C-alpha cells in the first residue's frame, strides 16, 4: 500500500537533549523550547528528558502523524534535510553556549 502524505511538511519535533545534568532542569528545557520556537517560528518543539536513556548528542524526531489502531492515517512529509540540518546546527550552538555559561 503506498504511503499517503498531507500536502505539508511536518512542523513538530520531539527533541531529547544529550545525556548529562545540564538539561535535567525543566527550566532549561523550557528555555531551549522557547529559543527554538523563536528561531524557527513556523515550527513547534517538545523538549524532554523522559525516557529510558539519552545519548551523547541531541536526538531530533520529526512528528509525522499520529497512530490509529483502526486505519492508517495520512502522514506529513518528512522535513527536508536542509531544515533538519539547520535545527541540529542551532542545537549544537545552544549546547556550546549553555556549557560556557555554566562554568
């Protein structure tokens, strides 16, 4: 069965910060979300450290749709490589700036 997409590109992302205590504070997560949405005003972000494990780098997951048990729902188009790269570059700079302000 071919995949069905809505006409638009996804505009919501789940962001999991890297391991370490820097982003364990919910206020820092909120600060990151607000800064992301300020930098990318057409996008929405959920920043969370909830889950089993975190990694050495940011994990950015595009939200392409919702699960439905009864019938498959159309999904949004994945973000362009350019868009993902710009988010990841911004997150790397945010991390570097955050580490410098904590010392």
